[in-house]
C-alpha cells in the first residue's frame, strides 16, 4: 500500500539501492539489542520508558532513531553507551555484553561538552592521553582528527572562540580520537541554526565515509533522519517500543538536492504517518488571553 497517492511507495528501490541493502545485511552485526526494558521509580509509581526493544545495527551502518516525544530515544542511547543500566534485556557490541562505558563506544551529546580551559587540540588529545598514549603520539593523532573535521587552523583556539558548529566538530573529533567501534550521537545538531545544521549533516556524512565507524544517530527531525540514514528505527511512545525499522531508498552519496526527490519525500511521508497517524486527534494548545481581543488581529 502506498503511503500517499502522489508519492512513490517508500519500499520501492532501484537495483543499486537494493544491492546496497543486500551488502549491508551481510556485514557483521556491530550492535545487537535484545528485549531491552527500562523502568523508573517515580512518586506516582513505576514508569516504563522502554519496553522489549530489539534491533541490530550492522558494521559501517548509519542508523537513526526517531519517534514522538516521550518514546525514550535519549534513554535508549544512554543505555547503549553504557551510561545507564537497563531494567531488563541485553546490549552487545560485536558480541560482547555492555555493562558500562567503554572505549569501544563513543558519545556525542547535543550540548557542547568540551573542556573550556583546553584548546581544540588538547580536547581531542584528552581521551588518548587518559588511555596512556604518549604525548607525542596523541598530539600527532589529534592533528589528523582535527584535519578530518576541517579545523586545522583552529587547533590552538579555545571553545569560547568557536561557533556552535565548530564546537560540535571538535566534539566529534574528540569522540573519534578514542577509536571507538560504534559512535552514538544524541541529537548533536539540535541546538544549531538551520544553515549550520545542514552543513554539519554534510560534514558527518563525509567523516563517516572516511572512518571505519558504525553510527547510531538520535534525532527528532524527519528530514535529518532520511538524509543521513541507511535505516531508521521508529519508536512508539509511552512506553517506547519498536514500531518499524524503515530502509531508506534514497541513493548514496546524498546531497541536499535529494530533499525534493520523490523517493526522499515518500519515505519521509511514511515515517511521518508512523509517528503521527492520519486521523489522530491533535490536542488544542491552551489559550491564555493577556489583552482584550482585537477583531483586527487574526
């Protein structure tokens, strides 16, 4: 069944795209999530944030997670990164159970989590130095990561001297400097303006193309999810459950011109229907009058 009579079926794939997905599922499983459940104790009782969530991510895949507010996206990614403990279920990275944070996983947050008293290069060097890498080697490797994100001219700058997009590029370089096998990104571009966000999406695809890394990307932006991803995990809310895993039929390499391509619009419409089913009643926002009504103001 087509998601919209004016758009192609989101499942329609060109032979090239079908071949890409066939190659993807033959790769090793980088991340395996089985029966994941998370409950929180609150004054009102126990709240289930995630319920029986299961999915897998293959090596070198870029998978986005999207869903309505309250579906547990951030809780999920924190558990995957080992920053929170699940109430049930299991997470494995290349077959090894996750029991806490580890060097095999990197994390990039929405906020700019850089050390303000350290330069760009010192921020990127921090992880390797803590792991015991010599100062000379850490310095050399940091310069390579900084060059990869296009900030070589700013390696001696401090975070307060950088724009928001530049700070996030440093955060990505710092995470990659630890050479993780899987990178988790929790709405990393959510605080950026639209133009910078678009630039950062292109930067991320270029970085991903040149680094042996698997990415799980949390977002609430439909266009961002479709533009970046191989597949998209759609969650239901209250509690968070897997609604569907959607294959993105948009060919790679991606470009902003594809935002208006029928295949892009078709899969975007399908995901929008999953999150906001047609016919679902929308609650009206409460209205508080702060002035006498004026008939000329509409």
